[in-house]
């Protein structure tokens, strides 16, 4: 079952867990993976889940329905994390140097899934925000070691130039006439 935004939803910084959370009513709270150093100052106090946030969340769920085959619970999790990332993360500079360049030109748009390749590993990422040259992507895989000291965990975001996004391999059936 998909959760639809309600008037009582609120963003708040959860000090006990050290991450941004969304209060989804009296008895439910969703924890994002985003720590205080990544968040804009407004995200560190209570903030309403606005109409703009609700619209983005609903649109994101619809995009996920079209782009990947996952459970409703997973869609809610991705959409809440994506909404938090889109509105409440500090702007980032691209960190493309961690990733292999793609030989194909891609069209990046919110909700689209790509691969990133780093040190021989391929992981799937979901576009959360896009601009002319770069996209903010959320890691769908469990984790990715960027180098010997830095690891990106599932649902964390990183900004990369579009030339680092590899299209997913599609299984194409060829019909013979």
C-alpha cells in the first residue's frame, strides 16, 4: 500500500538517531540516511511537509512505477528519501572523479535508473535531481566503496556529471520477419 501525504506529515531532525526524519502521523516515523552536515539549516528544526514536497513525492512515486519494478513499500522509501534529498540536502559539487566515463551519451531525468562504475564495480543509482551537466543520484545498491576511506551507503546521494552515467543494459528481443 502506498502512503499518500497528509497534513500532519513533518520533517524533523532526529537527534537520537542523528538523521533527518519524516513524522508520518502520530505513530509512524521514517528515518532518512541524511546526517546534519549534509542538510540545509532549515532541516535541523521542525519543518512542514509542504504542498510542494507532497507534489514532488507523488510525482516521484509515479516515475518509479514506470521505471523500476519494486514493491509499494520500496517506492515509498525511495520517494521519501528522494524528496528529502531534493529539498533538504545542501547543494553539492559533482564528484565525478570516482567514476568511470561512459562511452554513451545519456538523457538524465528524475526517476531514471542508471549504472555508475567505480573501481571495477557497477552499481545502480536513481536520479533525484538533474541539471544541464550533472545529476544528483541516490545509490540503490547496498554500498559502494569510492576509495579506501570513503564508502557510499544505500540511499545516500552523490552528484556526478552526465558522462559518468551508464545506461542500463536492456534485454531486447529481435523479431525475425
